[in-house]
């Protein structure tokens, strides 16, 4: 099957992680001789333009709920449910026009609920068919599972970026559930892998720790301020990766801290791989990328974001990562080494699973057409 398809990829805009994990997917589909169109807001498009130049880009922004400085994330999102429903209907309607005007064959939606269409092949990407609730309300999780299943069933496929067995990253977020028949595990998705193979990187010539900032404000800024206060006079130097690809790098040094707005994939790979220690949020994409580099880290979940709190606890219990809460950060913070406790088999299985899922996707559309 050598036919080329027009494939529209649309990441959720709740942070750069959703865009970053679409990079290996877009790259693999492009290598399979397909025409890739990225549809998102300008911040995500800036990342794709830097990482995958030469693609087609479409301004197709999605829902951005933001975070509250005081309310837990699940309550903040719940209060904005009417606005979310409005955006779902709006983007579903707009997608119909985009399909016609750009002759779209396949749509891949990363957690954007409204991007399904009965006339073409569509894919929904999520790592959490189960949306975790705080312990006192865990008995209500079945409601979220049922609603998410209803969304998943509207798509031709649901891709889960994880492994299907005991060796997995997402734990109960995507395991131990009765999943719809259209679900496929793709293995972990990381932009640091090229067709599933991790390239060797050169060692940087100076000792450093790395802080990876991510997520929306205000919690992102709160974490940055806390870590800046602690690390500005410590050795070795700390490199803060800001994750703002739309901005140019410039002077950003304060004491023993160097702030960098954005690094291209290979440069970021070298920075992370050469670190003595790594501090980061427990966002799922960041975790996948660290695992692909065989690097552990100290995870600091975003307060009130139950998914990140669960992942930090789950992966620290597996002894793959260490974790602390944001309110526990102080001058005596202990930084773990980057030595990993998992096996290379995660990357090997991921290579196989992604290739299998993408081949099935293209064959399904070929048969449908």
C-alpha cells in the first residue's frame, strides 16, 4: 500500500506535552509518505515549525481551561464544563469545513473531544480512559469512564501511548479497565526517538542539573519561583528549560541558574542526558520522554491535578522516579541521580506497537476508501 493520505493532527492545548507527543506520530506518518497537516493554536504551531519544518500548518485552536491559583484542577475544569461543551460543538462543526477545504482523509485528535467524523477515519489519542478523582470522590470515577467511553466510540480508533501489560507507565489510568474494541496501545511516544531508535548523544562539557518547566500558569510560575530561590546559589549550575518555543533564546542567567526558552530536540536530548539530576512536573509526555532516554527524575506534580499526583505516586512506588509535593520544596531538597530502574524493553516494545498501530490505521482507511 503506497497511497499517500492527507492527515490532520490536532493536539490539545493544555500544555506543550500534547503537542510534543504528536511529533513522533507526525514524523512516522510523514516517513510513510503521507501529507501531514498540523491544526492547533499558535503556541503549538511554533513548536511544530521548529521541530518538523516543511509540514502544512493550520490555525485550529482548541479549548484552554487554564488553572486556578486556589481551586484544584478538577474543580476548575468542572466549573467550565458549559464552555467546554461549547468548544466541542464549535470544533466539531469547524472540522467538517476543514475536511472539505483541505481534502482530509484521516484526523488524529489528541484529547480533543469534538474531532470525530463519520465520513472519514478518525483517531482519538489519550493516556487516561480513566480520569482519576480525589480519594473521597473515587466512587464517582465510573461516570467519567462511561463518558470517556462514549467519546472514544465515536472515533475509528483510540490510541493509548503506553504498553498493554505489566510493564506500563500509566497504571490504572489505562489498565484494569474494560476498554472499547477500537483501542490500540502504541507504546510510549517520544520526540527523542527517531523511528523508535534512540540516537547516541555527545556529553556536555560542564556539570549541571536540569529543571523542565511545563504546564499553564499560575502553577508553572509558582514552581519556577520556588526552584529559583533554592538553586540560584547552589552548585553545579541549574539549567531551566522554559518550554516556550515561540520566544527566542537570550540572556537568561541569574546566579547559578541559566534559563533557556527552547531547545531543538537534539540539543534538549543532550542537555537532559548530560544532567546530574532532573526536576520536572509529572506530566505524562515528560515522563515518556525521560523513559525513552533512560533517565529518572524528581517529579513535582501540579497541585490539584489528580492525574499528575497519581502518576508521581505510582511511578515512585515502582521506584522508577522520586517525587515530592510542591509545598514540600525547601532548601534541603534532595536531588536523585538520573539512573533508571526500568529496562530497555520499553523502547523496543514501543517501536513495534507504534508501527503496528499506524499500519492498521492506514489499512483501515484504505479499505474504507
